[in-house]
C-alpha cells in the first residue's frame, strides 16, 4: 500500500478502534468508576451519537481548510480526547472526553476517503477508498481485541494509551507522506462555496436515495453481525471457545470483500453497487440455510463477511459520484448514514428475536432489508437512465472517468 494511503488507513483504524473497543472493557470501567454496566455502555452510545451528529456539522464548518491541515487538526483533537479519557477522574469527565473525541471521527473518515480519491487515478479511486476502509476492518479484527486484552491486563485506562500511541504515529505519517497540494476544480469550488450553497447538495434526490440505501444495506449487515455469537453457538452448536476463531474467519472475509468491492466500483460504480447488494442478499440466504450445519456455516460466515463489507467502497463511490459540489460533506453525511444503519440493524435483529422468531431468523430480516435496498438501487439506476438516456447500461462512472464528475 502506498505510504500516503497507509497513513490515512491507520487514522481510520484509530477512530474505528476507539468506537468499538469500549465494549470489551465495560466490566473494568464499570467497577473502577462505580457505575452499572448499562451506564458504562452509554459511553459507546455517546460516541456513536457524536459521530452521527457531529460529523456533517464539523465537515461543513471546516470546508475551507486545506485537506492535509484538516486531517492533522482532526487527529490532534482525537489524540487530546483520548488523553483526557485516559486521565478522566470520573464518569462524567470520561463521557465528555468520549463525545469530544467522536467529533473528529466522521469528518476524518470522510476527508480521508476524499483525499485518497484525489491522490488516485480516475479508474482507481474506489480501490483507494477501499484501502482506507480497511482501517475499519482491522479495527474490528485486530484493534478491538488487542485493546480489550491490554485493558483487561493493565486497566481500562491503558486501552486509551494504546489508541493514543497509534494516533500519534498516524499524525506523524500524515505530516510526512500526505501531499499538501490536493485541490481539484471540484475541491476548489467546494472550498469557495458558502455554507448554504454546500447544503444544497442534499436537495438532490439521487444523494438522498443513495444515503437511504446506505442505511438499509449497512442495517442489513448489522442485523446479522450483531448477533453472530448467539447465531453460531445456539444454531450452529459451536463451542463458546470456537466463536472467537470463527469471528477471525468473518474478519478475513470482510477484508477480501472490501478490496473486491472497491475494484468492482472502479470499473463501474452503479454496477458495483448492485453486485455488492446482490451478493449480500445471496450470502444472507446462504447463511440462513447453512447455519445449523457447522462446515457449511463456516463457509457461509466467510461469504457473509466478504459480501457485507463489499458494500462500503461501492456505496461511498456512489456518494462521491453524485455529490461533486460538496464531496467531503456528502461523504461525512454518509458516514452518519452508516452509523444509523448500525443502530437500525441491531434494533431489527433484537426485535426479530423478541418477537419469537428465533436468532436464526435475523438473517432473513437482514435479507429483507437488503432486498429493499437493492430495489431502491435499481430504481435509482432507472431514474438516472431516464434523465440521461445516453448513459451506458448500469453505469454512472466508467473506467477512466473521475468519480467526482457530475452525474445524474
């Protein structure tokens, strides 16, 4: 991986790890801070709300900043927030530190994706964005387990020290390897636009529909992934000790899917979106059929991981294609859409179980959400064809055409 992309990917790894690692050290935090585990769990909720709400706002307010300076500033905020969290004397201070830290998350991820696209040839932009998204994969597969282990062995405060060390390394890599001159015509136009002009990008029906598809597709992934442990143990009859190993299989699949999703979107953005969602639908149905049988279930788990994470670069490439007037703002809003999808998925899966359908049925609920997202994607493509009949079949951006080009 080129060093500039590695620096950005490491930054995404840091913010992704900060979001999910708390779940692994909740008992330690609860005991040390003298709060209940559900109260300690609100530290995850507070961070997620900060990402969802703060990301687009911070992005909008920092549009005129140079991209590299903005990345450095956001990582500085992230480092400061984690230092405060490590030193927090009580729960209230820790919650404030978590919310403060989260304000850097959405904008950093969005700007990192945008900068990766700007640094890449037109026919490699989605692949570059997929490499940045690998940071989120590694946050789940490596960052969170390592942070949990450190927190359990040396105290929960050491988990924040661990995150801070990687964040400082990321800051140094960005300073050294990410170029300062990144502006394109569309980027310059965005920097010169007023807040009101940038907000107009959300009036586009294609952007609104793309973000709704993100919520539904990501929601489908989390409807199942949130309940993987009971699904594997209660339906697949795997031993509890095997679940951690099987989650590594899921993580390996997610890394592969992320790369393939980027390559597919490079060739043709809209076709990449449709293929990723079709693969996710097929994977979920396969998982439902294979869940009670251990060997097929392992295969289905790997396929689900690959299909589930192939949607991320495809959907982000689509957002970049339809929001040329304010790409960073739109990408940041789509990060919020991914977070909304996470919450929606967890709720859908829990509701499915509470209604008495059983944990295996979460895969069918997820398949239904995916089918709706797929139908909306087909409708979006058909609408684009009506507005621009000269578009090639299933195409909004072909090889050699920059994703930042204005499209229907």
